[in-house]
C-alpha cells in the first residue's frame, strides 16, 4: 500500500473519530437537506441552518433541520466516505423525514447537475414513491432580476418535462439494466410530483435568490421574504413521512469503493490491537482481584491483629469492577465494529460470513454431517486422525476459502478487475459491467462460468480470464461482437445549386465512403483444468462496414443571356476598343462575343438626341454598327458518384490455453467482416433552354446537353480503415499482474503448493512465453523485485524457482536474436536493425542481473564460487601454524594476501564496467540520439505534407515513442552501471562519488542557464504568470537547501519537490485553458510559455542533453514533449525503477 493511500485512510479514520461532534439530540422529526456537492445548499444554510463539516441539527421555530455533506464530494475520497457514513447516521437517528433537494440554480439547466442528483436519490431511496409527499426541490443562487419568480418557475417546469420525456425514451431502449430502469422510473414519478400546481403556482418548487445588494443578509428585505416563503412552503406543502430501517441504501464513488477493502483491513487491525490490549487488562485486573480476595480471606484468622482503619484503607485501594467496566466502555472496539458494519455493504467485495466453526469438541459431529456416501474407506481413515490445534486451524481456513468465497472487485479507469480464490460470475452485480473497456478475472482456484456475458455493454470489451480450474455450468455464451459502422448523416451528399456559371460547381458531390465497422473485443484465457469446456461458446466478430453515402444530384445548367444594351448606353465605344474587342474575342471587359461591324457616315448635330430634328449646322460623324451573341448556355452538371461501402472490421483474438496440455489450445485469428452497402450515384442535372436575340429577335429553341448520372460504388477517397487487433503481447501485462497477485498468496500453507506449480506451468507454456517482449520482461522483473523482501521476510517464500524460470525464459527469447530474428514476430516485426541490437543488449544486461540474483540466493556450499570446506581447512591449518611459528608474521601475510586479492578483484570489476558496459551504453545512447533526431525531423515533414497519410504519420510517431523508451532504459542502466562500478564484490563501498546521476529537478531549476531562459519567458507575461514565477522561485529555493545538504540530502524530499513542480505547471495550464485561450492573445502566449516549460521538464527527464539539443527548435521540442506525454505510463515505470536505484542502491555507496 502506497504512502498516499495510507494518508487517505488515516484521514478517513481521523474524521470518523470526530463523530462525537455530531450532536443529534432527542428530536426525531427532521428536515433533511441533500444536494450534490457545489449545489449551493450553503445558501439555504444562511437562511435556515449554519454550515459545518459534520452533520448538525439546527432548531428553527421548533423545526429541526439537518444539513449533510453533499453527494459526490469532490474534495477527496475521505470526504466522500465521510459524507455517506454521516448521512446513514442521521437517517438511523430519524423517525420522520421531510427531504429538501437542493440544486444550484446557475447550473440547473445544463442537465448534468440535476441528473447527478436524480441518480443519487434513486440509489439512496429504495422506494422513492413512498417519500414523494415529503420532498421539495429548492433552487439556490437564483438570479431573477430579468424575469419574475413565476416566469422562472415556468422555465424550470418546462425543463423538468424535457427530462421526463428523455427518461421515458430511455425506458424503451434495449439492454437497460435494473439500476437504470429504477432511475428512469423514479425520475418520472418525482418530476410528476414536483410539477404539482395550486392556483398556477408550483408548490413543490422553491427559490432562494441571490441578494440584489450588499450587506447583512438578515437586513435585506428580499432575503427575509424568500426565507419566510420557503419556511411556509416547507410547513404547508411538504408532509413528514415515517421512515423504516429498510428504506435506504448507501453508495459511494467507485474510487472510494476501491479503498474500502484497505480501510476494513486497517480497522480489523485496530480491533485486534485493542482486543489484545483489553485481554491484557483483563488478565491484570483479575490477577489483582484474586490477590486482594485472598488477603480478605486471611482476615478471619488475623482479625484481632488488624486495625479497622487500616482495613478500610485496603478496601479503598481495591480496584472495583465498576472502574473496569467504565474503561471497557471507553474502548474503541465497539466504535470500529460499527464502522465495519457500515463499510461492509458498500465495498466492492462479494463474501459472506462463515457460520460454521470446527473445534476439537464438534469435530466428530462435523464429520458425520459431511460424510461422503461413496467414500466409506476414506471416511474411516479421517476419523482416526489425531486432532490438534494446527489441524483444526487449517481445516477452518479450508472451510472459509471454499464455503465463503471472497472476491474483490475494482474499477480502475474503466478496467474491471476481479480477484479471488473462487469466483462465481453470476454473483457479480450487473452494475459493475456498465461502461467498461476490459474485464480482468484473476482466480486462484476455480472460476464458475454460470451466466452469459453478451449485449451492448460487452461490445468491444477485452476479457482476460486466468484460473487454475474453469467450471462451465450448462451452455454458456460470451459474445464480444461489435456494432456495424454508423450510417452517414445525411445519407445523401448535398445537391448542387442550379444555375452556376462554373460547370465544375454544377457537378454533384461524390458520396463519402462508408464508415468502418467497429472492432470486436478479445478473449484471452489460461487454465489447467476445464470442466464442460465444449459448453462454452465465445464470439468476437468485427462489425459490418457502414453504408456508403449516396452521391448528390448535379445542378441545372444556366440559361444563355441576351445581349444587354444598357451596359453600353452611357459610354462611347472608340474604334481602338472595338478593334481590341474584335481581335481578342471574347473581350475581357464584356460578356458578349463580337460578330461583325458596318460603317455609316452621316451628319450629326451637336447635342443631338435620338428622335430630335436637327436645327443647327451639322458635323460629320462616323457611326459603327456591330452584332453580338448573348452568353453561351451551360450544360447541366454530372451526378455525384456513390460512396463505397465501409470496410468491415476485424474479428479479435480468442485464445484459451491449457497449461497441463501444451498441445491443447484454442486460437482464432482476426478476420475482417463484410463491407457495407455501396452508395448510389446522383442524377445528372438537366440542361437549360437557350433563348438569345439579335436585333430581329430571332429565337433559337435548342437545349443544352444534360449531365451524366453518377456511378454506384465508385468513390473511395479518404476511406477509413478499421482499427487493427490488439497485438498479442499486450496480454503479457495481464499475466504479469496475475502472477503478482498469485505470489502474495503463497504465504498460505493450504494454497502454496498448487499455486506455485501453476505459476511454473504459466512460465513453461510456449504460448504464454510467446506473448512477451523486452519491455514486458522488464515489467515482470520490476514487480518481482518490488515484492522480493515481502515474499522472503514476511511470507518466507522461496523465490529462487521464480528467478530461475525467469532466466530460462529470457535465454530462450534471446537465442533467436543472434541473427536479428525475433521469436515473437508479432511484437518485434517493426523494429529496425539498430533497435533490435539495442533490445538485445538491454536483455543481456537483464540476464546478467537475474543471474547475479540467483547466485546470491544459492547460499549452499555446492553453489559457492569458493569451496567453503577447503577454505575452512586452510584457515585451521594457519591457526595451527600460528601456534607453532611466529603468529604476527603469518597473520600479516594472510591479511596482505587477502587485501591484495580483494583489491585486484575490485579494480578488475571497475575496469570492466567502465571500459565495456558504460562505454557500450554511451555508444548505443548516441546512436539512439541520432535516430530520435531523424525521426523528429521526418515527423515534422509528414505533418507539413497536405496529402500525408495518417497511417504513415502514426507509424513514424510509434517509432519515435519506441526510441524514446529505449533512450530512457539505457539512461537507467547507465546509472545502475555507475553504481555497480563503485561497489566491491562483498558489498563494501569504494567511497567514490557517482558521476552523471543528475535529477530532473536539479537540471531544470538549479541549472542557471536553463533557469534564466525560462524565467525570462515567465517575466514577459507578469499579468498571467507572475504567480507561477514566484512559485517556481520558492521551489528552486527549497531544492537548493536540500541539495546543499550533500550526503545528508533526502532523495524522497527531492522527488516531492519534483512532483510539486509538475503539479504546479499542470494546475496553471488548466487555469489558462479555462480562461479562454482561443480568444485572449495574452492568455495564448502565456499558455505557450507554460507548455514550453512542461515540454522542457518531460524531455529533461529523458536526457538533459536532449533538452539542450532541442530547446531552440520549438516545433521539435513540442513533438517530443507530446510523445512523452501520450506514453506517460511506460516512462513512469522506468522512472520508478530509476528512483529504486537512488533509494536502495546508491545509499550503500
């Protein structure tokens, strides 16, 4: 359990310790105020009750109000558990209830807040209908300055009607769970109650408005009126409802449920501790009591010699039973027991209490009850067994494991994890299967598949089941099929508009290709024994491709346009323009084509207008006449081609492995499903009739050519491909997690033997070995190392077989790599030759580490490098020699020879590590740096290409990610090698300082050059980033203090400072994004600086040199930083391994 988890659990216990602050009094008729955290119930508290972290009863005009913590308290797991506990405590106290539901009026209409409240009320109250007359909805922080109360309530009512309609629709949907059905039914009847009217007033809706002015609330008239109206509504329109013990259920968030098991464990330990202390007190008390009682019996013989006053004094000193009883009452055993009673129903564990207990007295009777009729000889043998405490204890353990199967259920980021000795699928509540991505079933003994897993909630879900034994009850179905690709909306491309002048714009749009079918889930199972195996059917078919979009219709062509005389009426056409118009037809300034011209010369009078009679002296004027056509007609557009049907998706992996029979396994490869239906081509557009005039108005009745119809199943441009199957080696993560869980159970003597054998069967199965790659080997080694001391010291488990099996698997995996051919082609087929070489070297170092571990565990003489018996024989001989000869000479000679030998071995080891291992790591690191540089440059090029294929870019980014992981691995190995080079073969420190080990916090904050560069960027935005700059200065100061302590510096403290830096940057980034970076340029610039700092931090964790190399290229810095952020989990594992070196290995140097 991590330090953070312990902190959370301790906070819960501390808050529960404050239970005595909850004063419930004698009043049993309560007004219970409930709302989602942040609903603004504090507004009501100003008018009715006062806020407190613990529920508190407040009396107002003889009415008792109880304010409880809100549902879904966002302040942490501790507050969430506390809220549920105290709501239960208040409800247990009450006899009659009026329930006030509160919602923040400012966020009511976004539906999310109100929906959350409905969900919690439905889960809290088993029969909502019983309490309808005792409920009211109060909206707080309401702003009604722009409308009347009546108008606002009408808006609320309309919103509630929409919510009710949505609930009715959901009730008619398929695959609706029991909890969802109850929620929607409760929603309908609750809203019907809230919409009750009296004289057009909604009597079940209350408003608590924002004050319109500043000052003391109780001095504001509107506040007084709201308060008075609300109290009146609560008394007149809401009735007290009698409460029964079975009326309420209690639930908490999924994150809190995951902590309940650990909290129960701590409380049981507390009870055990207090019971032990109580037992000691009891023993001490009765010893004293008996001693004093014996003294009292002696008084009969000594009565005459005992002074009465002295006798009274002895009685006064006597410890009375009353005092002892009072001490018991003050003990916390009962209190912790009540906490466990509360936590047991809401935890994610399925178990029952064992009602059978066998002891020496009832052992024979127990055997008679379970006597097997078909094994009489075995029964007779068992009855002859000598019963002792050890055997009785182990029998009770066996009964508990088999008769009261306990299994733990956790939901971690939509991954459902189920662990236990015996797991019965039908016993798992259906609610756990809602909105999940995967199911991991880790069973140590028998998995009972006695129910079907199919339907919408299992579509695309990946299931891993690992169990020693599988028992399939009747015919069972596990269906992980996926839905077909969604149809396009709209189903037909948009038709072209008619009359466009550009023919290309008249052609119909091609329909888009169909969307790919959704990818099915995977099933991966491992077991030793399968009962009724043929009764289990598993389907994992990919979805059918979606239909292609129909092409659109082509547009109608444009009419030919007549010659427009008015375009020339206000301008005189010069001859040179006419020449240009004539010789460069069509003339660019006009839309008309010149045909011919004729010249007429006549007299023209000054100022002559058409139709005027000349009355002044004429002048000679040349008149030019020309003929033109109107605009040419445009034919109708072609219809768009129909889109191709979508690609059918892949069926996923179905693999079941039998560890007891290597040849027996089920394997189903991925196949594509059918593609979708093709789109239909659009109709061609119609041509327009041509009407053009000459001076004589001659009409030519011709029609332009119509467009062609589009073709079916043609367009496949930008067609989307279905997602590929999960690579097989991903299941190695699940196998590692199962083995981690199994190892922790090896301390149980009953389960130890068969679990250890199953563990080795997993390691030896060829299919299981085939799913591992280099990174998964490193994962397994890290988990095994993390558990090593607990397994050996606490559970006394022999870990040597685990390391030996591990070494064998790595050896078999590395041997085919001699020629660069990886045994697991599905895991390594995309690696370049450089990457393959790097992976091989990493595996060689891992092999060396495990081999060293094995030799350190083999402490018997047959495994020692030095023969211990010959060594002791030599020592004995020297001791005898010391007696006969000069003792000091022999001793000095022995010491000098030993020192010389040890010094030689130390020097040899240091030379080998420095000249071979570290040098080789540096060479590989340099090669990786160059490869990262090339990959970043290539990625930028791909991003800039308009016609770039997304798959090519994705593969390039995946290669970049693998190279960055390798770079981090060799950074960790280099640190380990430097540490090893200064440690002697028997663990003696050489006293040298480890070079090159630079922490990320020291790099970014303490490095003056880097710090100055980033500080300048921060100071350029004082308005937005001054607080961040000051915070970083404080972090820098704290880090300087810690690092200046030298050898006394605490690595854990430095890690906390580093974490504080990351969290500070993360919070600032969220804050700036919330401000609206898409609008405010200043905020955008500030956000860019914060992102630059974040990228610098991530890349410096990978390598300080990497940051210095890319810091001047913002684009490259952003690409690497984004890649590191998207693969944070892989890099965090390596970071944890690096921290292990700092914490556990470096201190001994």
